[in-house]
C-alpha cells in the first residue's frame, strides 16, 4: 500500500511525505506503556510460594497478578508481531536490489513461531522449568531476529564487498 500511495496524483500521498509513518513506533510504544501501566497499577505482581511442584522444597514464585491483564499485554504484543509479519510479507515483492523485506518476513515468521510454541509450553510447565522456558524463548526469538536480519548484511559487507557500489546496480534501479 505504501508503494501505491507514493505514485503521483494520489490523494493519500501526503501521508507518506509528511512523516506520518514516523509516528507509528512512538504511538505503539505509548500504547504499550499505557497498557502495562494500567496492568501494574490495577494488579501488581506479588510473591507466592509453591510447595507442591517439587517434593520437599518450597519454590518462591513471582505471580503475574491478573491473568486477564497479562493476556491483554501478550495479545497486544502478539498483534504487533503479527502486523509486522503481515506488512513484511505483503512487501516482499519489492524490487530485489534494496529489498530487506524477505529477511524481515523470515525473521518475523521465526519470531511468531517461537512465541506461538511458547504459549502451550509456558502454560504446561511448573517450578524452575518455567524460568528456563521463558529465557529460552526470549533468547531464541532475539537470536533469530538478529541472525535473519544482520547475517545477510554482514555477508554482503564482508564477503561480497564488490556488490556494495552503486555502479553495480545502476541498470537495476527502478524509479
């Protein structure tokens, strides 16, 4: 849609020029801060003891507070991830010379798969394993994003440095 809006003569072309796309990240961040702030004020996390998960031991847990608030926060983050994946998927047909969306699409697909598989595992584990599941999911999704986005760039910069010059792409550029 962004590429169709920038064609001359479109009435919505001004939205892409005025800087409206630059407002998306601050607005989404403010929404996230508001949702998290409301959740923390209405039902803050608290310490709980679990004597049943491990025999003869007491496990101290940090409870989330309200399950509904936790699900609202996860739902918002999930909708942002799904929206990012959808936009990257739809924009993957951009000319290949400066196309980053193929890497973004694959990294967002990996990110969404990690967190979709995280939900049933998270709800079925107890005790110390719960922390391991959380940390593994965070590290896997972060490493997947970094590997899918930055490794191809490092490959082009370090190994295929001859393709970094604009002279190699002059015939391929589309205006």
